[in-house]
C-alpha cells in the first residue's frame, strides 16, 4: 500500500497531526495516535508533489488578532493542504481561481474562501464551542467527538476559570447533563461538592472515580487542582467508563492538565480578588421572644406553675427594650460572630511554549481564603505548581514528565466548624457574647461561639502537601506499521499534618448579688494546655504498560491496545498527645507534663493493591460505522484470594447517518447526526478491606481492673479484644450493567443536540445486612454515628440490587456574527433509582419498604396540620401525650391508632432526581458575558433545628409557633427539646421536610478585553478585565438554610456567595 | 537510530522494573491493625482479652458511652435509669419523659431500647468464647476460671433481659452466624419467666462453682468472683419470688441470699455512706465496674451539678423521693414527728438524705446550694437558668468533690459503678425472710432475722438510724424493707424494677412527679411550696414489662411475640 493510493487516509492523518501539533483546546495523551501519525510523517510530503499555477499567501488570526499557528488550509475537494506557521502565515498553490480554500482549526469555526483573483487571503477565525472536530478525552486516550460512541461530557478549563470558586468541584455544577453536584458546606478548605453521575445508583458508595492525567484515583483528588491548570474535564457516564473497570461503576471524571505548545513562550498571569458571604443564614429569635418561649416550655412541663415560670412580663419587657444590657441583653449571635463579607484572592502564573522536540507548560498558583468569623482563626492558603514537559527523544521515542505539587494550609480554631455553628444556632439571645465591660460571657454552657472562632483557645494547624509525579513514554515499534508501546509510572504522595494546641482561656459570669465577674477556665485539659499532633502519609504508586496498534486500511480504521496496570495504595497514620503543659507558650510535644498519663498516642496503617489487564478494540468504517469493545480484568486486594478478580466488558456502536448519501439528500439541514448505543459491565470495590475474615481489634478504653494485692495500686485499663467485623469470605465485586442509547445532532449549522436514554442495573451491591438480623442472633451492629469511622459488625455482602434509569439532554445554539456572537445552551437530567433488593426486616409493612422505591427516601409520619383545640385532638387518633398545639399526624392505615405503622416513605431523598442548567454566552466587540444557572428539583431535605431550652429557635418557628396567645400559629408548640418532642424528633415527620428544589445563578462573568496597538508597545499580547460571581442569587422555597445542605440539624458552615474581580495579562 | 533502539530498550526495561512487583502475591496484603480468629483461637492472652472485653457491651445508641462503652444495665450515663422511675427526672428530657409519661412504645423506647440487642450480642460472643475455650491449650485450672467468668457474664446478660422483658429467648450455647437461617423459629421462641430464670440461676451456680472467692494479682478486682455470681443469683431468685414474676419461692430467695452471707467475705462499709460510691475497693462492693483516665464514664459532676456551679442539672431527685427519708428518730418526716419543722424540712433527716440529695442550703463545694427564689444562684434566677432543676434538688450521690465540676473533660468520671453490694444482699435476705418467716425468725441455716439484717444497714457508721424495733408486724416489716430499699439503694437502678416486681408501679408511677418551690422571704426564712415538676406521669399495666423493639418484631416477621398491651 502506498499513500498515493489512499489520499483519504493521508488527509485523515493530517487532521490528526493538526490535533497533536497545534490544537489549543485538547491534549493528546493517546500515544497510539501519535505513533500512527509519525508513521505517516515520512511519506506525507509525497502528497504535495502535484503543483498548479496560483500561489496564495495569507495570515490567519484569532478573535483577539493574535496569529494562529497550525491552522489547516485545504483546497476543497483536493488533497492539497498546508498549515500556518508560528506567525500565522501560510502559502499554498491552488489549481485554479475557482478553488475554494477551507480553513479549519480545532475549537474554531471552519471557514471557506473562494480564491478568485486574490493572491493574499487573510482572515479571522472565531472560536466555536460546538465544533465537530473537538477532541474528547476518553479513558486511556482521546477521540474525535464525532466518532465517540459513549456518553461523555467535556468542559474546557477556559470555562472553569470563569467561576471564582477556588474549589474545582464547585465549578462543575450545572455545566453537564448527567452529573449531579451538590455543595454541602462552605468552610474554607472543606468546601467541596458531592458529585454523583446520574444520581444515586447504589446503596453502597456512590463516589465517582477521579482520573487525573491518566492516574486512576490520583492522591489529592480533583477539588484542589488549580482551575488555571486544567485543559479539560471529561465525565464518562455510561459503559465507556468500563475501561476503568474496577472502580468505574459510579462514573469516571477525567481531568487533563495543560501541556506545552510549540511557539515562543507565552506568559499568562491572572489575579482574582473575591468577596465572599454566606448564601443564606437562618434568622433567629430575639431575646424577648426566646424568654417568652422559655415560659411556654416550663408551662409544658408543669401547667399548674402558670405562664411565667421562667420570666416575668417585666423581665421580658427588659429583654425587649434593651434597658439593661448587663442582665437583660438581646444578642444577635450571628451578627456578633460572623462577618457580612470576607475575602479571598487567587494568583496564577503560567508559561508555555516549546519547539518541535521539547514543549513545556509550567505554572504557579496561590490561593488565600479567609473564614467568615469575626476575629476568626480560620484561613485556607494554597500554593501549587505544575510542570508538564514533553520531549521527543527520537522520532520513535517520546517521553513526558508531569510534576505537580501543592501545599494546602488549613488553619482552624480548636472548635470545629460544625461545633461552632452548633453553638451559634443554639446560643441564646438572652445571653450576651460580651458583657458591656468587654469580658466574654460563658455563652451556652461555656460554649461562646464569639470566642470559639478566635485563636484564644488555640489553633489547629493543618498543612497538607501533595506531590504527583508522572513519567510517560511511548515508543513506535519498528517493523510493524502502527504498532507502538507506551507506559507510565506515577508516584503520588500526600502528607497531612495536624498540630492542635488546645489552650485554656477564661470566660466570665456576672454575679448580680456581688457585682463580680467570676471567671472560669474553659478549654485545654485539666485547665492546662494540651497538644495533639498527627501525621497521615498516603502514597499511590501506579504503573502501566500498553501495546497499541493504530492503523488505517483504506476506509477501515483500527485502534486497539492491550495493557497492564497495577497500583498500590499505602496509608500510614499516627498521632501523639501530651497533656498538662506548664505554659501555654510551649506548643511542642517535648514540653508537656511528665507523668505517665500525660502521654497518649495511636496509629494505624493500611495497604491496598490492585492489578488489571486492560484492552480495547475500536473499529470505524469511513467514520460512518463506529464500533468499540473494551475488556478489562481486575484484581483487588480488598477481596479474598479466589474472589479478587472481576471481568468487565463493554461494547458500543455508532452510526453517523449524516454520512449516508441518502440522508444528506433527504435531510440536508442536519450537519451531523449520530445514533449510538453502549452496553457494558463495570465494577465497584469501594468498601473497607479485610472483611473476608473475622476481625478482632484491640479496645483502648474498655475493661478496667485493679490489683487488690498491691497497696496503692490504681485502676488500670486491661488489654481488651473486641469482635469488630464478622467475616464474609465470599465478598467480591459490585457490578453495574449500563445501557445507554443516545443521539447527537448538529443541525442548521448552529444548533446542536444530544439526547440520551440510560439505564443501569446494579447488582451484587456491597452493603450490610442490618434490618433483617434478629437481635437474639447476637449479630448486632453498633451505633452508627454517621462518621467515616463507623464500622458495622456485619460485613459488606454482595446482596443489593438497584435499577436506575433516566434521560438527559443538551440543546445549544450558537450565533456567530462579525462583532456580536452569542450562544445559549441548556441541559436537563432526570435520573430515578428503584431499589430491587435491599436488606429489610421480613415483617416490614409494604408501604414502608425501601424495596421498589427510590434510594435514600425518608420514613416519616405525615404531618397534616396542628391540633388547635382539645376537640380536634380528641376527635383524631394521636400519639400518646399529644397536646393541643402539637402536629397532627395522619392515621395512614386508618386503624384508629397512631403508631409507627402510620409512617410512610417520602417520594424523594436529598439527592435530586432532576437537575438542570442553562448557559448563556455573548460577546460584542471587546465585551463578553457568560451566565450559568443551575437548578434541581424532586428533592427533599429534612431539617429539625436543635431548639428548645437546649438552643434558640429559627424566627420562622418562633414567630409562628402555636401558643395560647397564638392559636393560629403555623408551627407546633415549643417544648424542652425539639429532638425529643412529639412534634419533633420523637415522631420524625414531614413538617420538617423541605422541598429543596432551587434555581440559582451559579456563575456569571462579565469581561472586557483591551485591544489596540498600545498593547504591543508595552509588549503585552492581551489584557482582560472581568468581574464574576458565584451563587449570586437563588430561587427556592427553603427559608432558613441553603437548599444544597445535607445536615439534618441545619448546623453547618454555610455555602458561599462570591463576588470577584480579576485581571488577566498575557505577554 | 541504533542509539535510540538502545535507549528504548533501556526504557522498556525500566518500565518492567517499575512493574517489578509484578509478582504473584501482589494482591496479598496484610492488615496490621486487626487480629484474625485463628490468633484468638490459639493465643491465650488474646483469648482472655476477648473474654474480659465481654464485661463491656456494644454502644447501640446516641447519648450513651461517653468515654467508654456501657457494661450491664445502664450505669453512669447522661440520663440514668433512675430518671425513668419516681426517683428523679432528667432535666433535659433525652427521651426519658416519654417513659415517665407512659408513651413507651415498641417504636419509641428512648434510652430503654438497647437492652435486647446489647445483651444478645454479648451472649453470642460468650457462646463463641465457650466454643473456643473448649479447644484452646491452657491449664485446666485457668480454663475453669474462664469458663466460670464467661458463664457469669452470660447469666448477667440474661438477668438484664429477664428483668426488662420477662420472657426471653434462650440461646443455649448456640452461636449464630450470618450464613445460618436467621428466620429460624428458635431465635424467636420466648420461654416462660420461670424457664428463663432457672436457666440463668443454673448458670450463676455453675459460674460460682468455678470462680475464685477473692480477687488477686491473677484475678484482678473488676472480674467476677464466686460472691458476684451468688449475689446476682440472689437478686434473680428474689425477683422470681416476687408477685410480678411469681416463678419462685421466698425460701429459695432466703437461701440464695444466705449463700452470699455465708461466704463471710462481705460486710457493711463503715467509711461513710457517701464514700462508699467513691471508693474503688470496699468490703461491701461485691461486683463493680471500675473506671480510669481514658476509660471514664460521664463526667457526673457537671452533668448533674447545679446551674450556679456551671452544672447541667441532669438527674434531679424528686420530692417523691425526698419525702421518703425518715427523721433521725426513725419516724416519717411529717408534721406528727416532733423533729420535723416545715420551715427547715431538711434538718434532722436520715443522713443518707444529705449524702444522696443536694438541697437548698446544703454545703456543696465552695458554698451552700441556693435553689431558692428570688435570686438563688442555683435557681432559675441564677446563670444558665435553662439548666436549673425542675424539682428543687440536685443529685449528690456519686458526686466526687475532688473532681473538677467545670471544664472536667477527661479528668472526671472515674467513680466505680457498683453492680451489686452487700447491703442489697441483706435487703434481699430481709425481704425474703420476712415473707417466708416474718420479721423475727431466723431461717434455718441463716444467722439473722429479717429485722436484724435491715438494722445492720441502718447501723452503718455515719448513718446510725435507729433500729427497727422488734414486734413489728410482717406487713409493717414489708413496708419498712421497701422503704429501706428505696433509701439505701436510691439511684442504683433498683427502684424501677422494685416497684414493678412488687406490682405497686400502677400506684407509684401514676403519682405526679413533684418538686418544691423554695421562696426566700425578706426575713431570711424560706417558704416551701409544692409543685408539679413534670406533668402527665402515666403508668399502664402493659408498662410492667418493656416492649420489645419494633425492629425486632419486624425482623422476625412477627414470629417474636410482643409483650402484652403493646
């Protein structure tokens, strides 16, 4: 075969060359492709042997008048092509004046120019978001978007930097269909979003696998990556993720960082200054209201005592009029403790450039986030660097080295954010934060959040370092055309250090009898300082080798590889604690108390290994018929020998109808139309290891004994060994079977549409039996405190089954004009799960079963109003002890008795079934604007505030509570503790369930690009000024907290609204 | 090109080296923080550590196990078991008021929902330990000790089950595993109360036969002894004879108590009634749980202390209990008693009153307690007034003044919890002997009369209450013994069970929960006005036994029979 006989193949290869050498918006990581291209490099020049009479010259620039290198210039319907050089110049001989030149560049709209009499043709190429020639990053490679057969969404880093959110996971919301993203809290350093692909699909872990630059589960993850370093983020939502077999069941997010480009060095610097404030805070009751509520609470316990058991009317009046701030304060704790606005700033600097043989991208970033607290200790600082270097060692051998590192410095007060917000919302308005003379009060039982937020009680310094190193190589094997080998070796390390010096400090209580302010010591331990240091070291070593075969035979394209990959995770942790410090000035482990009980330490380590054989075969015929098969065999040390391996195959196919001649004739307004489908099997091993044998663990605080024969002997903790896990020797892979049918279309040039139906059958779900186990069997799980540390006695078993299905769609329109360009895009996802099997008690009532319903629904009493009169109470079944003013629960089964049989399952849980987003972009001359709305629906969140004598009430409750004086109140009467109340936690009910649907302006950016000759005079190639915002406004029915939250007490660091201004300079 | 070939070969080699761990056992990782069953089955030290860990139960609920996991019963927690009886109310509710108010339901058990699961979990693990013990290499003598210990723990778990649920499921030595049929009707077969008690008593007997009489260097204090097994058996046999259980004889109860008395090992602690509960090692404690730093219980002083001290007024004694304490002349505290002055109601009371209850004017720490209004520091006029008592009293028993009240974290919570002590044995004996023989007969094989046994307790140094005089009727003696139990064993998880087994709960638990409003007059005197501390107390017949948790009934697919009335 010679190339002359197959001009089409040359053309194809050239298209690929262009992708690799010059394109701006994608990164080629697919070594096979490179190898294939290089193979043709030697022979390509022969294609230019024919020449004609007219020579055309010209220059191509982009929208900012910068020269564009690597633009493909082709004479239509011929094989005559060239590309622009670094200055954007090109030269090409054309056969005649009637020739049409086609200019194309990845990510830009192609243009055609008739040659006519011109010999110089210069033009401006405009960027094009829906370009057909876009390259998609897929698992272990990349593909042209038009030949992709899986459901893969991709966003460019350029769009992500439009969000002022420093946490990358928050910048993804609303941008893709099929990806559900909820930001659960906003504490600097812990402000990430939960990400699920197509909602919940399993009762086990739903966490998505993050692959950064090809490293599955790279240490450090996604959220702390510098958005300025990101080339693109792809989400594999269907069976196309099966190429990551063992952990791909919940979907895969592929992050690709920027790499160097040929050309002179480009320096890019940007600075952002942000102003952050909570999206939403509850309004709390004032002192007079709360004092009145205390009276009502006392009345509940003892009606005979009357209505003024806690406070007289006179005292309440004093709370209201502020006449005696010492004894009768009225404190707005939120305003006292929290700032209205705080700041954040980001710097980013990058240099990129290179020649044919060596290309580089290096960057530096710095981020500084401040906490919301007044005089607060909370800050998050991040410094990061990245260096991506690619080199051609020879024509056959290429290597690449990626190094990145970052320092994450978290600093917090000793009291955690959850505890601070718990104190803050509990804190009573009848207590001042500070006495009029400035001394801090004891707040709520020595929790004074105004003091807790400061460094008075010490600081928790919590620096983390992450280093990721990847060495890649590829080698084009001589002898067989299209055969190449590649591989990588990567090392990830992270170090999390924590040093918390817990210092005692003084709070004061005013004694009105003596007029003295009595101090008492809070914090520390034993009224002395305590130091806790801990160190967690994590590492991941991954190695991979692949053999690739990429070759074109006529119209047949083959792209195949087989590879081997293995990884080893290691985690080492220890901590040390020292008590009874002489001085609060000596925060070192060496400086603490000297007695034996002043020392405490602990530690653990864990190792996990995985190994996999990976293969893929892709075949396309004339880019019209597309087939792909993937097969992967995975082993995981999470499981016992004999159960360690799983096999995960997938197939997909596509048919580009628009390539059929009959279709072109019939429906010419379609520029592209593709039908596609995929089906495959994916695995999940995301459970704790070593569940295949009975686990016995040392108990640190168990049985205590005393030697009675030794005088003066003290009580001593004895060695204790507890059973912590029963064995499941058969534990093995959870399996997802995913089916996906999609259509992609581009029509009327400017419209594009993607519509997908998906379904998933999840089986062998790794989950624990709980409800079905009778207590008398003795197999009883311990209390689930909801933390990561919870370790049920019962092992994970492959027992669950969940089906889920839904559809997603994206429709976009782009208008390009000379000066005014705009585009709008909308996406929508509906994902519904249905439990097929979950462990349930055999006797569960049919309407209370989880089986047959969506995942994570609530089981609640149905609140149908309030009992407003004794007659009403007497007339309807109620729970024992219910009084007038309590919630009325529906007697669901109509048996005349109100008990747990009347609870029903809610329709929705707190993961939305519907998510959607709208994106609007426009540019006019030097201005551009982008808006991103994101929303969710069919979602519920239960929040019962910790109110009562135990804590303050939301105003929404306090102002609308039922009481003798407010018989029309819409909220139930107040009692000692909402968590135990008949109208509260004792009978968990729908009154406290909110519709957490919302639509919010997630992101907006308005930019101005300076243009003009003066820029080049000052040696700048571009300046951009912009203002942006995150979570600017929200439309929701939820009143007291941000609807993205997941805390059932509402006590969490609130999500942030960010207003940002920034500048970007290129030179 | 030649050079490049070499280089690439090198790189390929390097790649291969990187994969050097490409070995067969690459996936064979080891956990270094957990012990497999094979070690437990062969290493006697590990096995013994597993056995002693059974003295501790699993944590099954929120608001328990602050510092270390629960043992038997409830013990020291924020809300104590006393606050579901007429002894006290738990100021912050925490699901205790629903018990006081008769709202107890299979789906709404509050703190009382854990006994079933916790007990059976321990029973299963004891059964497993017995199966390992049979095959482990160990001296026969030590093996016998451990067998006694395991059976003791298992029997104590059954005692917990029986006194709460009545009819229990007997598991024998069976160890259920996940692979077994967990709908096996055997798991849900509730035996009669008598069968359950007979089983547990036999287990206690077997344990007593194997356990040592004394703790020693090799069998430290905290581990069960012969006396512990016999003492708990005495409690159980007394219950069996009681009206609610009606499954045994008073004679058997006499004999069981006498077995402990006859050990001649225990006595009444003469170091003070209050100190008894602060001292790790006394001749009176028969079986107790010890605590220490890093294995502590709730910080009692702040949890129960008055608001003016920075405490949280947790378990606050009721007027119902306060009224029970006699005057020092041995007569009730009422207007017919010459020692009683309504203006100074706390003076001249049984010294155990002041050792149990903190009252207005009582000396506590650096000052006197002020529960009076207006202006009392420990009243609603004091600081943190949401933490003030609703009854007018605070708990004194168990409080150790040497521990910090404020900011105590990690530095308090070391008092022993006495599971059973000799005074109870004497009271068990007295009650049974009175029922079987009357107040003044010495049962055969015994050395005391019922009256003498009670008087030994009243004669405790520092208590010195007048002896009950001879000639008292059997019925009056019954009343006296019940009163003595109420006073002597207050807050020790007896009252709840005693009023049930005597079948008087439908009276005592339907009485209002009373408190006292103490008003300081301008002349410095106090006026005492009774109040209701907690509205809506209610007790129905079904409440004699706890409901079995709804989840258990559902898990059994309704094979497990619920207690009547629920």
